[in-house]
């Protein structure tokens, strides 16, 4: 019985290897999504995800099994103005076929997901691991606005934005962001290189932008919650450094709601993109 199971496993692995060898063309999907109705990007057994919705659409339209790999694992309710995912095919897609596939996908997918481009890339390009920088933005509305509150945290209280920006500057001088993360077991490192972090006031909106090479799970929402505590006067500026050095999630502030968080851009090296006529 054990020998039979082992033989089946070996045959299955050989079949997968042959399939992988035949998938010679890799494509990036450039998409955006409203995450309100989804339990994040990652496929889950009992919940609706962006990944499974996109995978199922491609499988139906292309009439072949398709696996989709995303640029990251956005939390439930988080949105993306710009997101990338890759998939592989045995057959090459011409420019006209890619345009047609975009039309079919946008017609098939729910309104919350939109495909803007299908880009041929090198076979070793990876939507997640080839990304060099990612930028998130978090929105706070300080005015009750029925057209903003679905996509922003409503906070009418006074906030010291200048002090919050001084706190944001401290983030760039540190690397270990354990204190701001929900850490799954598979996380190998908590090191993130933050290149930009700043609050801006735009009419009645406060917008926090942060750019880094990578982000930990829940990191941006916890950073924003902590900086709000600073802006409210609940903690002092020197507490930000102390919180980071503690490497303890309990030391940091609360996680703000997901609805105000957007992934707005992902930067890749230009050389991974191909120009196939």
C-alpha cells in the first residue's frame, strides 16, 4: 500500500515537472481592486479572495488550468490602485490576443476587479519577489462625508500632523518592524527598509504615504494607529523609538480599519519586461 502511494506521488511530481517545462511564457497582470468584499488576496478554503476569483476567471476564459501568483498578501478589506500578478502559459499571447483577453476578463470579473494590462515578462520574473519598492497610502477624513467614509477612517478629532511627521521620520532610521506586525510562522525576517513616510493634509483629508522594499502583515495599519496616538498626545515622540526597539506588538498602537488602506504602486526593474510584437 505504501509503495503504491509513493509511486503515485512520484508520477504526480513527474507530471508537474513536465507541465512546468512546457509553460514557457510568463505574463504580468496589471490590475486594481476594491477589497471591501474580499478576504484579502490569498486564496482561502471558505472565503472569497482576489486570487481565487482571478484564477477561476483565467481558467474559464483560457480553457486550461491557470495558477496566479500575486505581488503580496493584502489583508481583508484592503484596496489596491495598482497590483500585479503573474501567470504562465505554454502558448504565446500576441498583442491582439492580450487585448482580447483583457476585454474578456473585465467582462467576466466582478466590478470590484479591473484588469488594465497584460505584460510579457522574462520567465524568471516574479510578481512578488521581483518587486523593488511598494507604496501604500492610508486615508483619514476629518469631515463627515458620505462619499469618503467608505474608503477612509473618519476621525474628527484634532491631530498634531507636524508631530506625526516627526514620528514617521523615525521609521526610516529603523529596520526591524516586529512591533507593528502580525507575524505568521512562515515569515523569515522582520527587516524592512522604509524609504519614505509622510503625512499630507489635503482639504479635510489626511493622507499617510509609506514606501518600503517590503511590508509585514498588518504593518501599515499598526504604524498608522501608533502615529495617530502620537498625534492625539497619548504617547510622546520618544515612545516611537522605544516601541520599535521593544519588538513587541503589544507596545504599539491599535490597527486602524482596513477600508482606508490602499496599495498605490509597485516598482519593478525595467529589464524584466519584454516587448513582444
